[in-house]
């Protein structure tokens, strides 16, 4: 058994490599961006790559590479079933609805006329989202038909760049007040504001344009619950509290680990199996005591979940484990495949 690993510092691959070294698993470092990547993987049984939504190269070709390697007979993490919808909230909507997932009601439109007609009939507020983006960076609240109309017209007009400096400035100001960001980090969005393409990603990635995506706003949630399921057999969880004066929890950096509602865990295990995903992070909120899925992702931030202190199995039995090696689980599960 030999595993080809694309290494990106600070990603899952740090732990994959360490795990392979500790367990004596044969591995090879490859470069997924090289033109000869298919040939680099020759002689390997599996390929692992924690590709990321904020690298334009990854979003250009990672999914195509994984599909291609699977056609070659190479097992992949993530495999195509796990990642085809990654960083695309509209595709996630279709996928979750198809398997009957309990999810926040979501709406997508591909013409301005239909979107505006819908916005004139509904109640507010509604949550507006772009397809991509991490840590709630492209999530906004439309509080009125006027605000929704403005967003819709931009969707079918000039569109949205991948980087919005105003949102970044607001977030950096919050972190600066909490002593989680330096003065230089606070001022960086102002520098970006005067550039046509403020980041490499926004320069090389096309605008978000030609669709409008909304979700119902579910009130009275001061946190969401993230449940990460690895290989359908182990689940970790964390509660993420919303930012002060905001409704968004993702990216807040405010974690808590307490008893998770068993209904959330049941749904997470069931949906991971139905979706056939090797790794999936579910974000849940509650609607009058009913758990609803907001979003899913094969990749996830490790800072908070690493301190959850253990994991559940599908029988909802808790297993204490202070040294969670969920990246090692990914390697083991791929070998078992």
C-alpha cells in the first residue's frame, strides 16, 4: 500500500505525513499543480489532498484531478462523492434536499425577474449567501425587500468579487478589539480597498454572478453546533457562539464543548451515510427545538474541533480521547477502502 500525498503546510497533510511515518505506511509527496501529476501518482494505490477554497488553483482543478485519478483506479481522499459540491452552497442545497436532509429552507434563482418577484412576496429577514467562502465571509442579512432587491440586482448586474474589503475590515475590527488581530492586520483591508483585484484569489477567480441564493433566517440562535463525522463511524462536535452584535457563528472563534443534543448526532451519522462522504462537517442550528442543517463541507477548521475531548460512535456512546487523531482516521479509512 502506497499513498501519494500533496503537502500543504497547515493543512490535514501535516498530520497525514506524521501518521504515515509513525505507522510505517509507505507514502510519497507529490505536487498536484505539476502538469505530470497523473504520472507522479503511478505506482501509488491512493491519493490524498486537503485542497482549499481560498486557493484559486485548487478551485480550478482539484475536483477534475480527483475524478481523473479515480478513473485511473486510484482511491482518493477526498473522493469525488465527498468533494464534488465543496464550497458551493447551491450544489449543497440540491444534494441535501435529494437525500431528505432536515435543512434550513433555501431558495435559488437564475433570473433577476424571478428573484425580484419572490422577494416581493416573502417575509424578512432572509440570509443572502454567495456560493463560496469560508468563515461566513460571504453571508449577509437582508432585512427588508429593499435590501434584498439591492442584492439581487447586483447578482444579475456587476456581480460580486470574491473579496469584500468592507466585510473584512469589520471582522478585523472585531478581532482587534478582542486582541486577536494586530494593528497591521486591522489596516490591511483599507489597503486592499484601493486595488481593483485586492487578492490573488479574487483576481483569478471569476465573479459570483448570474444567480441569487437565500436561506430563511432562523431566530433565537446564539450559537450553532458543528458536528464532524469521519468515515461514518466517529463524530466530534463543538458549539460555536455568534459574533457579538451579529448573527453569524462560523469564524467567530468562540467555542464551547458541552453535551450535544442526541438528535443532532443521529442526523449527522445518518446523513453522512446517505451522502456517502468520507469526511463531512455539518453546521446545525435549532428551529423551535428542531435541528436543521445550514451547510456541509468535507474540509473543516481544526483549531476548535481538536479540543472536543473525544468522539461519539453511531450508537451515541461517548469515547473520551484527548489526543484526537482524526487525520489518522482518514488515512486508516482510505487503506480499508
